């Protein structure tokens, strides 16, 4: 069980002071919805697979969809040890489990052992993470900035905002824009549309020409979008 324990420990490695709190909690109290996406990691061979929650019986088992890769089912062996992790709102959880049963009728799905010890990490992010993600910027308002959409690059990002670098003027302070980016969460590609308010703008003169650096605060972010963004940021901070 050494590898599984190392995985669990890696989830709760110390971050910057004030960024997280850890505690134990039961799986039933997480508030996960049926169909919610979860990541499982097998130990031997080492694989990271995405599955969905089908249901659970407290103290008995957790029922998951069969993992697939390239459209084909990835078989899990009975008694195979796995690590399970996911994000729910601003919390990450992880636990050790094993495959206890594979059903094949009327379709393939699995029962995992119900976790005895589940570690919950409440993530508090105030600092931004450096990235390099292409973005498409649009606006629902006529702010006199020419045609939309416009191209930009996300230079850093947090759950509350981002910095965009671009050769085009996106607006003035206080203008609202929509930021479109593509990210990967649990090896699944997600396209996000995030509303933001321009909070500052700086002109950057470079030998290649003038660029603009915009500081943007996220506003009215949907729960689905925030969950995906938190998952992306969490994985970015905790490369396993």
C-alpha cells in the first residue's frame, strides 16, 4: 500500500500558509451528485482514468462507470488497489479504495470499496498561477473597441481573476468582457466561458510592437465553470 499512501500524502502536502485546511469527512457528506466526474489512479500499471459516480451505499460500496480510453473500456481487476480523487466546490478529496466487483449486465460498471479514511482539503487561493493559455475574448456590449472576437493570452490565473496579454485593446477599466479558454481537468478537455470586469490596463512597449496587459476580475461565474476552474488550478498546483 506504499504507493497509495504516498498518493494520499501528496494531496495534503503543505502549501503556502493560509491556502488550505485539511480534515477527515465521510464520503456521504461530500455532496457529490450522480454523474459527477471523478479521477481514479491505478498503481500497477500506473494509469490516470476518468469515471463518473453512479451511486453509493454508505459503509458498503461506491458504484462507478467503467473507465474508457480512446472509446474502449479499460478493465479493472478484482481487488485492484486504486486511489480516488476529485474536486467539489473549493474542496479536494482523496482516498484509497479497491475494486470489489465488476458488473457486466446490462452494461459494465464497478463497485469500489467504501472509504474508511477520506482526506478533505479546503483550498484557499489568493495568489495567481503562471500559465500560457490562448484565449478568445468577446463582449456582449458595444464599447467602441472594434470587431469581436479578439485574441489574447492568459499569463496568470486564479479562481478570482486573470491577467491577459494582447496586441488588441479589449476595453477600458470597468468594461465587461467574456473570456473563452480551453483547459484540461482529469484528462478531460473543457471549454470555459468566464465573465470578467477589466480592473486595470497597462501598455507594454516591446521591440516587436505595443502590447496591452489587462487585469481582469471574474464575475458571475457559474457553479459548473467554477468547479472546472478549481479542478484545473488544483491539478496545476499538485502535479503528481
